[in-house]
């Protein structure tokens, strides 16, 4: 029987078992991956880091489905969102906004002094590629930002179709936040022609928080070299210069890199197609469970995101108006030793979010759903 107790604690300081942890990030980390962080500290200039970086590149290229080098940043994924903005936006940005994190992308650009227009749709909906085409035809944009899997709503934007619409304009680049997508949903950086795709350790990759990864196209790097305000710590040009030497611009979080190496080996053993399939299976079970609650229990519940536009890594469930709200349900579950998330931002009270990603599986998910049903219907 696998070891199950992770080093996590609820608000009342009770241990939370690995198999009962279903936040949509940070996700549960296997004990052996946590243990890998105890490897020796090495210098960040020299043969040891070069060997480690080379090992990581193999696995990260598989996750991103790319032949390009993958930048490794000691930051949250928000850091690489800012890196993309500072290193890639020249004239004007079109931000596709359908939730909290796509709004964050737009806000970062504004705070970096970039001109920004929003193509905004209601939270939970997904963007229409034809609407993107229409906006691009009517504006002087050189960059589009989009969130692949919107963690705040459980919506999965049609990334390949949006990318195709953007590619119709040779001088417009597409930047993608796939923080809760990469490792759980298909992300085909090269095939779809993405100019910058980024993620972090702590979602579907199931690694401790603290590192972010990004893939930049050659043409984006060429544009970046002509931009004067890229900053220092998050300069993508410098990241790629250092990648040629198999290291990083500044001191990296070496213990987390060890954990990443261990987890990338697990991902290699599972295979990306199998990993995508497992996440899809958990998502479909969650959606079916919501339908069952509505039909069998006559509860006014629904999946926030539309059919055909739902993330395989996180589901946002809209709750009945006359029952317990999101914080009450999440709190009751914590007292029972289970962890899910309330809704995010303006959806905090009216929804809950279940993260079915990383190293969780269908058996553990079914156990969770039984307890959530008990809490909602008590």
C-alpha cells in the first residue's frame, strides 16, 4: 500500500492525507518527490548544475511538446507572465479575459506600462476564435495573451483554434498561461505555433511550489532584443543566453529542481498521452457527479464552464442558492480531513472548485465526491 500522509495541515492543524488533498493548486506531492529535495546543494555555475539542467530539459520539452529550450525560473508562474509581457509586447496587447488569471495577465501588462485592450467575456465562458479574428482585424496589436486552463472557473479555452486565428497575422504573437493546463491537458507548443507558453511546478506537474517554466519562440526573442525595458531578473533574452550554457541567470531553487527531476521521471514512465487521459477521466467523472446530484438529489447544481470548454484539471461547481456556500462546504470538509477550494474572487461563495490533477486518481476522487455530496446535502 502506498504511503499516503503528506506534510500538510488544515486550518485546525490536523494532518491531511495525500489522497484527500484536492486543491486546484498547490497539489498533493508524492512523499518520494518531497524526499528528493534533500539532495546536496551544488553550485549554480559548474558541471553539476549543467548536468541537472540537461536532465530537466528532456522532461520539460516532453511536457511542453516542444523542441525548443525551456527556461527555468525561480519564481511563481506570475513571474514568467511578467517576463513574457516585458520581453514581448511592443505596440499594443489584446488580453483575452474570462476569469481571474486572464485578468491578471492584462493587469501585469498595464503595470508594466503597456497599452492594453481587453476582449472580455463572462467568467466561466470560453473565447470564440472568430471573435479574436474580428478584434485583431480592427486593432494595431502585436501580442495576444490567453489563459489555457482558467483555474478560477474551470474553463478550457480552445487554444489550438485561437492560435490559428492569431497566426493569420504574421506580426502578432500569442502568449499562453498554461499554469493549470500543462501536464494535465494537451499543450502542443510547437504544433500550435505558440510564441510563449508558461507553467509552474505546483499544479498538474505535482511538484512543490517555487519554479516556473517557459518556452519562447525564436521570433519573440528577436523582438525582445529590441525592447529597452525588459528588466533584469525576468529578462527572457538572458534566460535563453544562460540556457545555452545549461544554467540559469541567477541562483536557482536547487532542492525544487531535484524534486522536479524525480517527478519528470514519473511523468515519463506514465507517458503524456496516458497522463492526459487520466486527467480527462477524473474530470468527466466529476462532471457526471454534478449531473447525478442534480438528477438524483434534485439539487440546483451545475458545472460553471460549458460542455466542450471544460478543463480536465479543475472543475468549478455552481452551488444552490438555498444551501451552504463555498466557504462553509470547504470548511466542513477540512474538519473531516478533506481539502478542496472555495470559489475564486467574486465566485468565492457561490461555487466550489475541485482540483482533479497531478497524482490523484479516479478511486480517490470518487471517495472525495461521496464526502462532498454528504456535506452539500446534510
